[in-house]
């Protein structure tokens, strides 16, 4: 049977790893929510007759970037 290692000396490191993981999960969720909000706002502009090219120019990105943002 495998021997179990005493990891108590590393508890602070494990705590920092858990905190980093929690922050990463939180930021991923925020990024997804922001992408949805951005897409919805862009779709609203397009629905009002603003072109993808105009949106791209205003945001300083390519039209292809706008298309990718709309696809999310």
C-alpha cells in the first residue's frame, strides 16, 4: 500500500493554490458574463441599423473581431 505524506507543512501553499483557483473561476465567470453583455449590446446596435464595420471602427477592432464577438 502507498505511504501517505504529511502535507501539513505545506498548508499555506495549498491555501494559496485554492485562493488562486477561486479567483480564476470567478474571473472566468465574469468574462463570460461580460461577453454576453457585449454581444447583446452589439446586437442592439445592429438592430438599430449600425453596421458591423461602424461598430468595429468605433471600438478600434477589425470587423472580423466584431463578428467573433457576436458569435459568442
